[in-house]
């Protein structure tokens, strides 16, 4: 029977990612396992500082394990880890399913060193949820989070996570001001690794932050993002020293954030873990408030870059923004989206972008987008209809007639109310 070594490193979000996915694998295959939880500059809190249920723990770091892994199957987050261990690189994310992992890794009959920083897609989320429901945070952390929520927040609230220091993500300070000013009747909780960001946000009467005595520090003098060697000698663009107390403070923040309706998408593993905990294993049985109608262009672009925003969601956001009067922002987001979609999805996006331009009287650019769509998918009846309208707006009546003939030749299916109104408008103006 193979054994699994679950290596948890990095910040608290990365470590819980590795812990949950590793325990899910171990439980599914009934493997003996050991959790490696090194105490280092990324996280100086021990496992028992964070969690109440004991696990078989090793404090050995990559530096300690270098050259000591024998013939173990090494599954790693990146090649920086393989260099630190003095072994070849094999990705922890390179399997298609649990069965694929069993055949290719466990099938070798050797111990498996499992070191992801993100949850591998091949580990079923249902199994991860099962592990998370059984996970108990330490009593000091749980009580601190619950006491703050009951005493200060006193009911459902919205959460804002502002990651700063070595990775500036989350809403900007200006966006936070706009958000909380637009929703003065809403209750907010803000947490950040930057005390100034928390202070600026919580200056608003409807925003709360939790006072802390310990914060993230710099490992050496200089900038947060300067090149720095960590405790294992790995070189990163991150000058980070997270002391024991600061990690415990951050974990309290994570559990409070988990209870909230989180506003925005920071892209950080900390916020993603808070969302997961809130969905699967929150501390209090509070309902979350309704999602607020606030759109940050920066956050939408980050979701696009992270490939976590489906096209339908992007179009819904842009239509909502446009209806709210920010057509310029909707067009900006659609233009950004053209970088991340292809095929039929790109054609649908470009058609929507053309409609927005038409509504702004920008017929020439709308024609460019629609011609691209129709070159790829010539049977899109709605695109021919809108192309005819764009042609008419630029006084190209022969081309408008040709576009209407192409529209008539298409299988039009169920015509939308908007397309029917446009047909009625064009029928008396464009001869076929």
C-alpha cells in the first residue's frame, strides 16, 4: 500500500488547498499519510495553531528533505520546488481523474510526495467538501471570529478582501469608497494584509475591520515585491515574513470573510478559500445578504485573465452595467473579453459589442465587428439584421439591402422582441 506525504507550504490559503486535496486523496484510496507543515517565513504558525484535530505532522522543510526522498513519486507545484528538493519535476496537476492518478502514481507501488499549492482539478470537489466539513479550526481562532461577528457585525454582512503587500489585488481604495458610499445601508467587513487599506475603508461608518496586534512584515529591508530568498533558499519576488500571530490573525479574518457575501474577485487563494468555507462549512447559520450591484472593471478583467468568468456571466454583467448608464464601461469590458474567447463564443461577444456600439451611434465600428462575425458564422440571422442597420446608418443602402437579403435567407428561428422591432424599423426603409 502506497503512503501519501501531503506537503503544505506557502500562505494559509495555499496550505489549506494542499491539506484538503491531500486528505481527500488519502481518504478516497485509504492511504496512510503524513502532513508536512513546515514553519517558515511564509507561515510561522504551526498546524496546531490553526486546527484543533490532530494529524500526523512533520515539520521538515524542503531544505531538510533535499536528497532524502529516495524513490518516492514526486508531484509538485512548480520546478522551483523540484530544484529545492534536488529531484526531477512532475506536476501535481497533470492527471485527468482520480483513476488516472491511481494508475499512474499509486500504480508504481511507491510513496507519493504530494505538493500542490492549488487544488488539482482531478480531485473531485465533493471529496474536498467532505474533508472541509470535518475540518475544525482551533478554538482561539473560532471563538475570536464568532465573537467579533456576534458583537460587532451582529447579522449578515458583505465582505471586502484587499490583498496588498507582495500582490496588489482586490478593489482599489477608490473603488471601496465608491462601493460603500453607494450602499450606505449595507454593512461591510474589510480585511487586508495592509493596515492602511483597512483604516481607509473602515473610516466609513458602515464598514468594520477587526483591530490586530500583528501584521505581515518584510523579510529583509526593501520593497514588498523585491527578489528575496525564502527560508528554503528559493528565490521569489516576494519579501514576506508572516509571523505566527499574524497568520492566526489572518485565519480569523478568513473565517469572518467566509461568513459574508464577498464583493469582488481578488484572484487570491485566501479569498477563494474564504468563499469555499462560507459555502460548505461556515461558523454561524447566518444567511448571506443579496449580492450588491457593483462592478469593478479591474476585478472583471482579473476574472477574465484567470479564466474563471464564463461568457454568459460577462454578458450579464455588461448588460447590467449598460442598463445602469455606464455604456462606456460595458464596451470596455466587452473589448477586454475579446482577448479570452474564441470560436462561437467570440462571435457572440462581438455581436453584443456591435449592438452596444450601434446604441451609441457608432455604426462604422459596429460594421467591422459584425463583418468579422458573419465571416465566421454566415448563418447568424441577428447579425445580418444588425449589419443592415449599421449599413443604413452609414448611408450604404445597396449594402443594407444585401444584408437584409442575407437575413431573409437565414433560418430565423424564434426572433427576439428587440430583433422584431428592428425588422419592423428596417422593412420600410431598406428595399430587398
